[in-house]
C-alpha cells in the first residue's frame, strides 16, 4: 500500500488565522500518526481575490508555526488546462450544461417562484437551489450564445449525474485514531451546482477533487464547514473515475460570539498575534497542540 498522503490547502485571499493554524496542525499530527506525508496546496483559482503577498504570507506563517511540508507546493492557478479537460469530459457526456444566468436573474427567478407559492429548496450552505432556467434552453440557442461569446458557468445536470450512480454513493470517513466507517452521500441536496465558473474553468469543487487525485491524497483533513460539500465531491470523483480519499472533518475554532473565524470578518491573523509578541509555542498550546 502506498504511503498515506494528506494536504493542507489554504486560499491566499487574506492572512491565515487561528482556524487555519488548527487545521494545519491537525493535518500534521494525523500525518505523523499515520506515518504519512503532508503536502501543501495553494487554492488560488479566485484570481480577483488572490494576492502574491498572501501566498508568501502562507509560507511565512506556516514556517513560523514550525510546520514542514513534503514535496513540491501545488498552485491551482498553474493547472487550469487540467480543469478544462475535466470540465469538458463531463460536458461531452451531458453531465454539465452551460448557464447564462446572472446572480440577479437567478434571484429574480427565485423570488418569482416563491411569490407563486412554491417552496424553494436550499443547499446545505443556505443558498436557494438553482431553478434550472438554462437547463431548458434549446440546443441551437445555447450554441448561438456560446458562439457569440456570452459569459456562462457550467452547472451539474444533477438528474443526469445521479442517473449514473448504480451502487450506493458513500463517503469514507476516518477518525484521528485511524478507525473508519462509511456514510451515505446525498449530492442531490446541492442541486445543479456550479462546477466551472464564468471567469475560470473550474470551481472549488472540481479543482479540489481533481487535485486530491493528482496529488495522491489518501486522507483529507479539513474543517466541518466543508463536510456537506463532500457529498458533491464523492459524486464528482465517481463521474470522473477518480479515487475517493477518506475524510475527517475537524471542529472549527470560534470567536467569543461563537462564530467561526473568517478573513472577511477581520478575525485576528497569525501575523497580528506574532506582532503582539505571541510565540508559536503559545499558539500551539492555545489550540491544544502543546
Ligand atoms: N481552500 C479551502 C479553504 O481555504 C480548503 C479546501 C479543502 O480543504 O478542501 O477553506
């Protein structure tokens, strides 16, 4: 059997905070317990929000914490051609369809449905499921719009995708003590999710399953906020014929008000802690890694 391989996969759109430190340290501890390797992946598909100084800061903050990574660092922005191949492989099988809707148009379609008394289902993140507007577009209109350069995302045709499932779709879970179990996956709750964005040829979901396979990841360790997304990830792995790793979703570090830490909310960064004299040892102790 090949060596267990884990990854820590931050997005360089802000400075790392204690939540990232906890995730990275949890990955490192589990990798060590399993006698495995720990890789670093920079998830920089969001070209509008990625900044080079945040990439460098990830390296600096992780080194400051005393974390070492194996193998070369993978940067997603260097692999767009691979995501194009994966996207197109799904699209030719009619498992994806182009969607020309703007956010405003989707919101209006949902308001309209709700006004007519329909109950609009929501995805696990609380967003209304896409109402399928572009699924119904005639083929010649789709071709004309694409030929005319109309911006579009690619959405999962969830009905077509689920029709390809012949055996129960499951998520393999593992606990830090190494014990494993399986739970059923329910990707239908994500509806016709966006698999490739309009600005880049992938979404988080497609890039993450592609890269986990490319990097030979056997054990995914990440926060509970991504647990529900795993249902969609195992579906994409099945459709693309990729191996499915075992998953462990750890608890989240929360602020005084009970909210999870977030760059967007200005949570104190590791750099802020360092600037006020907090040592890496104190950060580890604070997070239970003394
Ligand atoms: N890039 C994601 C984040 O920073 C993590 C993705 C993953 O671990 O699957 O939240």
